[in-house]
C-alpha cells in the first residue's frame, strides 16, 4: 500500500497523459491543438484549426 494518496494516483495521471497523446489532433499547418471537427459538404468529416483557419479532411 502506498504511503500517500499521490502514490495511489500516479498510474492514473500516466494513463491520462498517454490517452491525451493518442487522441489529440494537431493542425498540420501550425501545430495547434485547437481543432474543430465539422461535417463536410458531402457528409464526410473535416477538421478546421480555430487558431489559423487551416482546414483538411
């Protein structure tokens, strides 16, 4: 048993960092993580960077 609550939560913090890296989407133009998912004209999914305005599919 860990001596403190911090020892108990270390594995949760590590899992959160790994999950964030696996699911984050960065703009290929500027590298910002401020990306919105939008529906395209043909019903497909596109992405728009809210920092620089770059869009891609």
